[in-house]
C-alpha cells in the first residue's frame, strides 16, 4: 500500500498534465454541434482506462452517446465495485464570464479551471489514476472493478435506464461508487447519503404570428412575454413555497434527528451568502438554508428569452416568449407525478389569449440511503486516510438520477465519494477543481478499494 | 400639373430601383456596429435630395447621428413646408424569420420587402421623388420646402429637441409634413390626428455573483429570473389594466363623439385577429380594440433574457435577468411623470433578495391635433387626388415624439400624411411597402404641395 501511495505522490504533476488533455475536449452533450467532441471524449476515456490497466475496454453504443466500459476481474472472491461517472460536460455560456477559455485548462492558486474539472472528468480521472497506481506497483487491484462512464449525464442520462436494464449481467457488482458530488466544505470531507431529483420543462408562449410594432398594436393583443411572467409568478408564493397543487403531497418530512445533525455542521450563513454575492439568502419559510437545499423541493426558472435583448431599445411586441424551468425533488416525490401536476397547473393558469406549448425535457428520481451500511463506513475510513480527517455525512441538492436506477435495476447500494467543493462552479463559468483535493482524492480512492475489499 | 403627374407615372420603375439602393444600407441606429452604415444612409439621402433639385443640401452634425438638411426657397410669399422623416431603421432580429434578407430589397406581389421600406425610407423617398418631378417638369415647386431627415428616430430622437431649439431660424416654416404612419387600412387612406407617447426602460436584476448549479444552490437564494417575472406580473392586472399607482391620473378621457366616429370605421375585428394570428384579441376592459390602441396607454414587455436559452436543458440558477419594458402614453400623460411613477413602483415591488437596476432608455410625448385646420384639409384633398378616395381621420398607436417638439419649439402644426399599411411589419421581420401606395403616395405628395400652396 505504501508503494501505491508513494507512486501517486511522485506522479502528481503528470496527473495534472494528463487531466488537462481530458479537459481540452469540449464534450458538451446538450449541444448537437459538439457530437464529434463527445465521441472523442469517450475514446479518450477508453484509452486512459486501457493505459491504467483495465481490460475489455470498449465503447458500447446506445441510441445516444456511447458508454465507456472497462473491467478488471482478477480478484475472485473479493467484492466488485461498479464505478460510475460521466465524460460529458455542461454548456459554457455565458462565455465572456470565463477568466480563461473553458477548454484550455489553466492552473491558478492550486486550482485547475476548465469546464468538466469538477463535474465530472476530474473525479473520474482520479479513479483511473488510483487504478493505475495499483497496477504499476502491485500488478493487481485488491478487488474487482468495472468502470461504467456515460456521456449523457448532463442531458438527463436519457438512455441510461434502458442501458442498465439491457446489461444487468455485465454490470453485476456489490456496490456502486460515484465521485460526482462536492464535499461539504473546503477542509470538511464528507460522504453524501441523499440527492434531489429533477423534472425540467421548456415553456413556449406564442401571442401572434410575427413580432409587432408595440405602438401600432400595443393594447390590441396579449403580450406573450408578459403572459409568461404572469404564469411563472404563479408558481411560487412570496414566501418561496411552490403553489402547484399537490406538489408537497409526497415530500418525506425532515426528521428532528436529521435536522439536529445538520445544525451541528460547520456552516456559516454569512460566509456562504458573501461567497455567492447575494443581497440575502432566501427560500421556503420555516427551513434553514441547508434544509432547503438538501431536503426541500424547489421551482426554478433556468432561462428566459423573448423579443429584443440587444443593446439599446426596440419597441417590439414579441410574437413568442420562452422559459426553461425545473423542479428539484426530494424523497418521496416522483418525477412523473410532479410533471403531471405541473403541466396541469401551468395549463390552467395560462390565459387563452396565447398559445402555450409545454415540453418535458428530462428528469430523475430523488435518492436517499441509510448511512450505516458497510460500504458507506468503508468510504468513511478511506476519506479519513486520504484527507486525514473524519468525514461528515450530508445530503446534496443536486441530482444523480442513475443512483436510483442502480438501486432499482441492479439492487446495488451507492457510495457517493465526491471531492469537489461547493464553490467550484460546476454548471457555471470558471468551473474549477482544487488540486489538493484531486491529489488526496486519488489516495483516498486507492484506500477505498482496499477498505471495500476488506469490508 | 398634368406633366408632373405624367412624369411620375412614366418613372415608376426607376423609383423602385432607386429605392432598393436606399434600402440596401443597414442604417440600424440602435446598434453601435452599424454607425458607419447610418452615416452612409445620411449621405445617400443628401445625394438624393441634391439630385431631386433641393439646394443647400448638407449633413448637420449632432452629438449623435447627423441631420440631413436641404431646402428650396424659390416661392416667396407662398407657405413653407418643413418635411420631417428619418433615414435610420429598426434592428432586424430575429433574422431567421425574414423570407428574404432585410437589406436586399425584394419585390413580391406588388410589395417591396426590406427593413425601412415603410418605416421610413420608402415614405421619405416618396417626397424626394415628388419634388424631383416638379423640378424636372416645372423647374420649380409651388411652395417653399425644407427637408429635415434625422437618423435617431428609432432610438427615441435623443438629440432632436436640442437640435430644433438650436436651429429655430433655419427650420422656420408654416406647417410640418410627416409621412411615417400607416393609413387606416388597405384601400382606406387616412389622415392621422393623434399619436401615443412612449417611455422605455431596461430592468436588470442580479441575484448572485455568478450563475449557480440549480441543484447545489436551488432553494438557498432568490432566482433573479423568477423575481423578474414576479415584478413584471405586478405591472398589469388580469383585466389588462396597468397597476402603477397614478398611471391613469392624466389620461384624457375619450369623448363620446370620438368613440362614435371610430365605431363607423371599416374595422373588422375577426379579420384583424386572423391577420395577427392571435388566439384572441385582448386588452384593457371597457374599450374597443381601436380605442385601446389609439387612445389608451399600455405597459408592454419588449424583451426578456436570463440564464440558459439554447437548445436542450441546462440546470442553471441564473445570476442575472434582464427585461426591456415600455409604456405607450396618451394625452395628457407626461413621459417624465410616468417614468417617475414607474421607477418608484418597480423599486417598491421588487424584493430585497436581489439587486435591481432601472435604466430609462428614451421616450416621447403623446400628441393630438384638431383636424379642422387648413393644412389637414389640404392633405385630405391631396389624398383624394392621389388615391381617388376620401380619407378617414384616425389616431395612431405609435409615437413620433418630434411632433410635440415641432408644436412646442416652433409653434408649427403637423400633417401626418402616411401611406404605409397596418400589416407592413414596421418593427418586425418581413417589413414591406405596397408599391401601389408608394406610387400613389408620390402623386398625392405632389398634389399636397399644390394644395398647401393654395391653402
């Protein structure tokens, strides 16, 4: 083990250089024009797995982007980890807010800046390098491993459920390991035991056939941008509570025990607010900030577009207005049920003066596990060894829909073993990864395999 | 006179070819990158005036775009027309909705399609050609004329008031003629005796320093796009009435006589609705469609922008959201007073969870004249002669702020002598001008000069 850790320490700079190459590929799955880049990232991932010592490495086609698969099954009798991650990344706009180009990784103050640095290429690469270290120094892993790296996580893992169902045999394992979530805070490593789900919609409102002159026609017809604002405004009350009828029906109440645990966490509201640059924190009444983000559902507007948006003034009465909206879900809300409630409500509140088109984009189920299972405990020990600190146990506000799929389709528990930081701009300009955490993460990953092997 | 009219009839095709050149210049005053094109359009206008026989033609600089001036004062003792128009045009987005490129004029079914065709290059050019016909066949005009063609009408004529005040002597005249408004309907020529005013704002809402992941942070802070929707939704009630306190205080009530006149106009609501492609007509309760557009103020959203607006789904919590909004005003509302009321109200309804920036863009006063003055009657006779039909008298929903300026600064009445059509997409894709009306408009303009000379 010492040799493995030494090898990781010695190769620190090389890892960063290799990661830069990975981050240079603009594998944006949401934008069709990047389809070739997405494939290139899949191939790069496969090559890296092969170089790391995995066998049977290949791209498995789906109706969308390929899955990268690789395995090492040289430890009969030992447990098998199914490692899940993704090689696709979020879009980068607004591009002008990036300090350095999103696909030319730049190291500043011990952090590497690039789209995908934290979410998720950097964390996938961490495991590939931990595997490589074992192979180089021990010629073997302490357990069996299967890598399953997909390319559609940022567009809702649209073909993943189907893929998992069709490859149950191949994906059979004892535990899923995922490194795609942040730790609780800088210097506070954590194990995540709960995630929110998601439903995402596009709303298109049409008022008239074409844009009109706001003088000649203003007052004659409904303004679709105004109607859209009216419709959106009816989704939440002034206290931040979602107004969609039935929305909260299936929400599992927070237990007093859990709330008490969270109150002990080193969370500084003032520092948090200042880091975000918000005039004040705000959300559903009756819940703390952590409770709102981790354990309460939300309604968010993700995008708005209508009419004239350039510099200056144009007196146009827009023909159409568009909004992207999404809801984060918590146990035991179901995305299909919430989608139905939303669609019914939005159609009800939209006036008949416009045409409304409601398009469901994607979604995922919320997830929660008990944290007293042996794999979660093993992960806790690995974090302790890699970071020199006892981890805290937290939930996360984001969504990794595949976690539910692994539970339902393969009967597998998941260990969320993330080393990102909450301020690493995962879906925003200037995404970054702390290189100290990246390095400790490789060491912790190496320990994780041994701890699970012995669990 | 017959020779002048014959000349106009014979040169019909040439006029269209020349107009195409004028329309080819993308003189978009709202976009700084078109500054050189704006100047080129000014020079083209000056050249056309010179070729038409006007004297002392020159560009007069302003702090913004130049004014094109030209005069012919060879009819001492006769009245002087101050002809006002503009050579700048509206932006063209969304470009993909244009059937043919906005700056490559295309003739289809007797209409010429291009940005500026109706608003206002086509109508300015109509007068230049009427002047040219007189000069060619009679060697003189029947009265004195001054052309005053500006380049900032589409950005609120920002330097015009100052210019008029500084050039009172030079602009001295008996009556202003403006051809920048549509006739009532195809086959229903009209004289416009009222215009709405305008105030235009940009609202910028900031929630946080950067865009955030809607999972990791959704629920912690206010969503600026949602807050913007909430703020906008509070500007009008469900009946279409503006909720800004004091907004209607100075609105001159519609007289029963005026309402009775308008009810006689050949206005078909069903056809109008179908032409606009609206599911239904909508506006302030208690007023007919014409009343709402001509004589009632409005609040409109002209543009919206926030977060992710591309194809697909991006789970972003936007940092900022922007809206362009404007209000059309009617006599006796004052733009400054309404701007103050709006600013106070929008700041009051915006919650303290975001930063709000309110930027006033431009505006103009509403205007109305009595239609029994001799110049309006002269214009009626000219329309009768050019179009073979008695005109109706109407108001217009749009704004020509300069009309108030001419009244206040120069003490001049204005005659609104427009030959556009209401469906000519003045500020929208596929702007066009009916070539029959363009041609009859040149003839009517020639008659107008004679009628005013004899008035």
